[in-house]
C-alpha cells in the first residue's frame, strides 16, 4: 500500500486515527492546526483532482464540490478524535499531560500538578508575575490592540520596563503601528499567552472583576511580605491600589 493510501485509511478506522493524531501532535515541535491535520490525512483527494484537471468545467466543479464535502466529513472525524483524546488525557488522573486546544493550535502540555517535577528535571523556573506586570498584561489582553501611551494613561505610570518584560517572555507581541501622529507601536497578546493561561481563545478570559481580585491579592501578599521575595521583581512604578483600569 502507498504512503498516501495508508494515511487516508486512518480516516476509515476511528481506532487507528486516534493514536495517529496523538503521534503527530506529540512529534510536532510546535502546536498543530486543524488545517495541518486535514492536510496530513487528505493526500489522495488532492492527487485525484490534479489527475482530472483536463476534464471539462462542469466535471471539475463536481469534483471540487465533492472534495469540500469530504473535507467537512473528515474534519468532523478529526474533531471527534480530538475530543476523545482530550477526554482521555485531561480527565484521567493517570495522565501526566493534557491536550491543549486553543486558537494557537493543538499541543500536549504538562499538567500543573506535575510542573515541580518537570521544572526540577529541566532546571527551569515558573514565570512569576508582580502586580504591575499582571495589571499591564491584563490591560493588553482586554484592550488590545493598544499602544504604550494608552497603557500608560490607564495605569498612570510609565510602563516601558514592563512592556519589555512581557515581550521578552513572549506573552505579548508587536502587531503593527497605529495610524496616528508618530505611528506608535500597537501590542496584542500572543498565542503563547493563551498556552500559558490555558485559554482556548480570548473569549475565555476571566471577567475584569476576577482579574482585579487576582491583582489585588498579589499586591496584598507582596505588601505583607512574601515568603519568596526572589520570585517577584517589583518595579518602582508599583501602583498602590492594583487597579486594572
């Protein structure tokens, strides 16, 4: 059997496509999109259309319409397979990883409860946020696209150092320039931001009130004297009330 034929056969057997999709996601060095999975398991259809390019217009249209219908069916199969994988990995305590699905793609992630073991092995430290850093990140998340000047106006202080920190951590990204005098840079959250906070998309963001509570709680812990001061690096521009807007 040809390589392409074997790939398409997975679509005819749910028990085979599930582990095949798991293997593709695991082997990928970056999040995998639904479109890429469709490409991987859709080789024969593309070849069949190329072979019939010399057919008349009506036949080509019929072939392409059939292909679109088949793609919808295959997408349904792949989505159902992903739901099964998600249930297997995310809901069972016997698994140390979970399936992350968001706008940035699909990938396997370490479950939070095992982060200490993984970080000890890899000798990495979790990202610790100060109140001002969380506040600035929240402003970008809820108000994006936004400029530094707009962030500064909301916070009442200069945010240059915090914006640099968020850019370095790949939590926000430059998304162009605003079409006003000076053409300042505009910022948006990154796909990595969704992964770090385990969000499917920006619609899954917590409410503004919930974010304000998190920031105030973080400020309170710092003001009371955190047991691990080295984990946080407050800048000199810390606001007193930890406000979000």
